[in-house]
């Protein structure tokens, strides 16, 4: 549908019709403002979650790098060598 047009020349007349159209624009601006604020809030939450995920992935990666595979017995089998790599 869209909003009714606001004509600058109509503002001089200050008619009830102009005020009604102006009110429609103000309501739409308020709705848009709330939506943008919610988007910013959601974006910040997403960034925070991604930072936490990144830290967890790095910690997991470090844990895998620090892992030492201990073999059973005196000699490592082919499987133990492959797993250790």
C-alpha cells in the first residue's frame, strides 16, 4: 500500500488530512526505529556468540594438539602410528 505523500505546501494549511498523513509517517518511523534497534541488539548478540564459539574452537584445537597418544607395549602398531599423527 505505502504511505500517503507529504507535500510541503500542505504543511502551511495544517489541515486535518495533512495531520493524519503526518501521523502515519511518524508511526512508520517509530516502527522502523524499533526494528533497527532490535537488529542492532540481535547483531551484537550474534557477534558475542561467534566470539565465544571462536574461543571454544581454539581451546578444542589446542587440546587436540596437546594430546599425546600412549601406545601399549614396547612397539607402536601401524594403527597407533596413524592415530598419533
